[in-house]
């Protein structure tokens, strides 16, 4: 090994200065080099290929399931003017736009995201205010959550998740020296999240607020906030969400319907979606009824292509399909957390917190959506990440994953003597 190191040092003496100024990585031979051998330098993977392929698998599976869940919708008079491929084509178009946006985001250095974090947060607040203006916001089923931009609708709450994530990571980096003091470290961040929460509850979109609160809490915890302060904030949030439910009649009804969706009072009302979701999953049994064989998607299960896509997956692919899907999301979340820990180990705190925050975001939202579909949690208007129909959600999710891949690449460059 010492002889190999002497040869490398002699060879690199003239090569190192030029390569460093060009930003290139010095070729490194891995393993023992035998005298006289012509072994080529081993190329290390420049990005996490498995993370990419798992994401592609979820996107492709989601595309197939969106088509399966919507192919019969035009038979309903409400959707009579739509073609059978209407939702498939729109989903494909959004996937194309999201892919281009992810490629652009992948080219942006993490340092640039750190500088832009406060401005992205302010921009998200402006959009959340704009959606409440009657002339700009679009209301659907009593909720005003969309901005109409020509032929497309944009959901600012999805962008707010990403903006809050970046802002919280940047905030923790700036407040590292005072993280033991509540009023100087935590209170300003709590006020910012409270403002976002008020705007989201005005739409109303309690599900998005819950995800954003968990993202912020996760980053505060990973950033090293004092444990007593962390549990105090967590207790405050639990009390706040409980009060929201107690003082809102329709939220209380959702809880009661969740507890007994089969009762005569709720079976045709607040418990209708949950009861038919459970019927769909029950029909799937172990191996499912086969792709395209779902009966519940035939106008029985509302929003089968968005919030309740997992129910269709459970009916058509059975328990095996649901377990495979859970495994993919667990792996995706675990890998992002690992990339974040690796970045923090290289003293890249902001990058590490962002990567772990994206893992918390996608993992928690998938957990909530699956829990709702399986009857383990009350009904919430949250989509299944990367799979459900919804252009804004897929676009923002892919941009977030592209940022995680950028973080991974910069960490690999640092570990092998380069510069991010």
C-alpha cells in the first residue's frame, strides 16, 4: 500500500494543481495495483442510481393506477365531456413538466438554495394570500386551494411545504449558536409557521398545515433544539390541533365517522369514502383482483385517483401490492435520511437538514395517506406522494428529490477530493 501511495503521489504532483483549478476529480485506483498491470481507474457512481429508479418506479406505477382509476369516469354524467384518456394525458403532461423542472433544480448548487430560502418562503406566503382572493383563487367543494394560471391550476400549499422546509433548514443554520434559548431560537420560527398555518386554515387545508408542522418540527429536532423545548412545541401543536377539531363541527363529524364509518348516520355521509375504501381493500385480499379489475372505482369510491388511490391499488394488487408499495416508500425515506446524515458528517448542515426534511415530508405524507385509506387515521385531503393525480404535488415532489440528489452528488465530490 505504501508503494502504491508513493507512485500516486509522484504521479499526482504535476497533475493536482491543474486538475484542482479545473474542478476535476483526481482519478484514484482502488485496491492493490500489481507492478506492470494496466488496471483502469475505477469510476464511482456520480449519483444514487437506486434512489432514481425507485422514484421512477413509483411514478410509473402511479401513472398506470391513475389511468386504471379514471378510465370509467366519463360514464358518469359529471365527467361526460371528458375522454377516457383525459386524466392519463394530463398526468403525462404534468410528469413531463415536473421532469424538466427537476432537471433545472438539479443544476442549482445547494449554496444557491440556501441563499434563496428566505425569498422562497416570502414568495410562498404571497401565493397563499393570493389564493384567498376571490378573483384569483379557485374554489372546489367548499375549499379555495388553487390559483388558476391559464389552462392549469396551481396549488400554493404544495410549494409552501418545500419553501418552509428550506427556510427551516436555513433558519437552524443561522441560529445554531442560540438553539438552547427558546425566545431567540424557536419563537421566531414558531411565529412564521403560525402565519402559514393561519393562511392554510383559511382555505381550509388542515392536512397541508399538519405536514408543514411536522416538517418544521423534524428539522428543529434534527438541528439540535433542546429536548425540553422540542416537547413543549410538540405538546402545543397537539393541543392546537385538538382545539381546531373541538371547535369545528364538520371536523368533529369526520372523527366520529372515522370511529364508526358503518353507522346509519355516517355511512352515506362523512364515512362514505372510508367505508368504500375498506370494501375495496377487503376485495383485494392477498393477491388482488388483477389490474383494471377494481369495482369500487366504478363511481362508488369518490376521488379514487387522488386521495384514495391506495384503495384501488389494494383492490387490484391485494396485500402483496400494498406491502411492496410500503417497502418502496420506506426505502425512499430511509435513503434520504442517510444522504442527510452523510452531508451533516461532512459539516454541510443546511444540505443535511434539507435532505432529511424531504425524507420526513414524503415519508410522513405517505404514512398519513396510507393510514386514511386503511382506516387507521381520520380522513384527510392528502395525496399519495409521486403517485396520485395532482400536477403541483408531483412537480414539487420531483424538485425536492432532485435537490436531494444534488446534495448527494456534492457530498460524493467532497469525499473524493473535489469541490461541490
